[in-house]
């Protein structure tokens, strides 16, 4: 016997399938609650997975868990302070990733000031909808406004779908340009993964590292100890858009992403239990070099994707 019944209770959405006399149940949950800001929590109960997102604080994912265990680091006080840059979660970097020399750049003969990592993480996003389709999802948007135009003179819209399926968190991105000229960008993501030990082997086919500690390009020799490196390092020259790493005692992480994310940045702070593994479309300060910018054509959009999977590590 085959059939499908869907019912709802307390915002819990159950899909029940009867197949060959066996009842197979999958459950998705979508919750909204106030914690200084409105928080959206999406859950997949079959895998013990969830993520939480705070649209008012830059559309940031503040929590991602699988098998009942938290996978992300978060300093809660930075989330609650509206003037602070949030340390933790998965910040969105747009239009630029990383620093901009002297906090400014020139475009079309005019000079603009902009903060590190751009404008998206400092503005409230709008929730367009939530639902179920290939898992459970939420769609967030951010449209250019007077404040963003002062730092980045382009009429953009970001439309991100955050989707949870089989324990994997997928961020489907659409970068739209409504301006009358092509829009330059090199966005990225800044996930903070819980990690107790800072020495790790990264599974990647990248064979080069740029080391911001001495500004040298070096061969990647199989492992990196971030406790010995106060500044970040960047994987370069990867052919496959995937990276994996095991943080002993915490988690196995694998990220796959669109080929436009050509660099992966590693960064941490000594004494803090996290390592950031960050897919970026270009190196820092690219807006001043203007050699490897991604351009969104007028009236068009650029699509990209990031998939994060984490499992427990003994």
C-alpha cells in the first residue's frame, strides 16, 4: 500500500509515507522565537539536525548542529550587542571578503569607505518565506539601501536560501544587479567551527598556501597548526571545489562549493576553541587591485552554492 499524508501541529510538519506496509516518518520543524532579536530555528528530526538564523543581525546563521551536537562556535555577547561584529556562526561577506586597505577604494573616479567584509553582515535581512521542499528551508533577502549605497554604489539584491536536508546545510545564493553597469564583487562566508586542537590535516587538492604572517606563497605540506600562526593562511590553486577536515574530538567537516569560490581562508585566535574555514571568491583587497573581480552583468544575477556537512569525530 502506498499513500502520503501530511499534517501540521505546533509548526511541526510531518510527512508520513506508507510503503509496503511499513510506516516511514520524517519530521521537519520550523520555530520562531524572540531572544533579543527574532530567531528562526529549522530542524530535521530524523537526523537530529538544526540551524538557527537571525535575520536582523546580518542574516547570520548562529547555530548548526547534527546528531544532536552543536558544530559552530559563537560568542553570544557579540550577537546581542548591535554595535559589535559577531564572532561566531556563519557571517555573510558581501560585496567583499576580508580587509580593504585603509578601509577605502576608488570606483569610477570616486572614493568610498567600507568596513572589512563589506556591508551585508551589518544590515537586517528580510524573511521572504519558509517551507519544505527538498528538506526544510528559509529564504532571506537583502536589498541595497541608502547606507549600503554610501559604501558600495550598486543597486543589488541578495537572495539566499538556507536549506537543511540529510543533516547538510546548503546556502543557495543569488546575487542580483539592478544597476546600470556591471557590479564588482568577491563575496564569501566565514564559518566558525568548534575545534579544540588547532593542528589539523586539510583534505584538499590545493598545493599552495599564501601566508599572511610573512606574506609568502608556500607549498602545502599536509597539516597546519593555527596556534603557531596569529594571522590567516589561504589555500590557493585548488582544482576541485571541496575541502574536508577532522577536528579531533569534535567533528568531521566537509564543504563543497561553487567553483567561483577559488580561495579558502583559515583563521583562528589562540586560546579560542574555533577554526574558521572560509570560502572566498578572491583574495583580500581585490577591489583595489581590480584583477580578479567577479562581475554581475546589468539586470542579471550570479548564482552560487555552499554545502556544509558535519559528523561526529571521536
